[in-house]
C-alpha cells in the first residue's frame, strides 16, 4: 500500500521551512513517513491513496521548522480527515462513529433536547459537505491537536451561532410587545427611555449603546464570555489565537466598553465626575448580568 508514499511527496507539498527541516534531517523525515504508513494501515482497504495522503500531510506541516511541532502533528487524525475530504468510502461513517461524542460535548448545554439532533446533523454537514468552491470545513483541520477537540470547538461555534440567531428572533418579538420606553430604547430614542426611567435605565441604555457600537468580532467575544460562560481557552480556540492573546483582546474590549458606558452616562444624566461615580457605585456590580441580557437579546 505504501509503495507510492515517498519522502519527496511530503517535502514538495510542505511549507518552505518545514520542507527544509525534512531535507536537513533524514531521521525526522523517515519518522514522519513511518507514522504516515501506520495511519494508512489503519484505514480500510483502498480507502485512501498513499500519494494523495502524503501531499495532504505535507501541506499541513507547520510553517516554521520546529522539530517538535512536526513530531507532534496528528497523522492518524489527518488520515481520517483526508479520507473524508476526498470522498473515500465509509470515511464519513467512521468520522461520525468515532467523534459523535466530541460533537455532543461541543454542543454541551447550549443545545437542548429539542435541537441537539438537528445541530449534530448541521455540524456533520459543515464538516463533510463542500460549500460552492469552498472544500468541506474538515479540510481546515491541520493536525495541530486531537481531531476530537477541534471538532468540539467547531460544534460549539455552530451551536452558539444557532443560539444567537434564535435569541435575536425572540428579541424582535419581545420588542414588539414591550412598553413605550422599551420600544423607544430599541428603536432609536435612548434619551427618552433614560429620562423616563432614571439612572438605572440610563445605565442599561448606555450599555446597550456601547455594545451596539462594538465591531461584530468584539461583540461576539463578549457574548461568548458573558452569555455562554466560555473559558478563555475555548474562546481562543474559536478565534484560533493563543490563550494569552484572547485574554488580552477580551480585556481590551471590556475596557473600551466601560469607557463608553461612563461617557454615555454623563451625557444622559448631565452628571459631573463626582455624581457619575456616585451613580455607578451601585450599578457597575450589575454590569455582567445586564450585559449578558443585552447580548443574549442580540442588541
């Protein structure tokens, strides 16, 4: 089976730095080839073309030349991903059987009993079905960690998107049935709402305006943190950045939000600095809960 699994196929497809590392370190190259052979041996007969698989792995080697990164690439998982992406018989069924638990873990508490099956199928379609000229999402898996963990992150993102759209639809219905002040706040007259209902609602109005002014990426990051209570590692996985980068970005968004709320509160209530601090002393502790409700409603 592995007669056409040759080193040059890996090297030709690899990014320049990784290709140089494989050429300069024959032992590393042979180790990677051996792992590819073992992965192919675990696949059903005629399930995956060796030459195609070698090129597939080569294209997904890290862009730098760190030996440890090349040694850790998840070759077995890449074999299954490659088979699915290229339509090998029985590969989708094997993926479903092996990783259904990972999909369900990704959906977690976001999916209730009524939507779990539907969302599971949506995840599988997203992973396995090409969209126009774009290959299946599974082609983006690069073997940097376990496939199951990567699939869980994809499933979590799909569930969050579904939940957000459902909440937005519900919020539209709530606004239509709300009182005059609620409708004014939702449809462009925040000053009216603030004047009618006082500092607490001015705070909410300011927070709504500040959240609406954020860019979609920043607003979604807050939604993941405050509404869905994701940890920093999970947020980092969604945005494909390091945990330290995600933590820094989230802190910057929160700081921007607080500054905007304070500025808006002073405008709405015509407060000096001392008056603003006095009002905020009893309100900022409720910011997380209020922000969660605003983001859940999609405002």
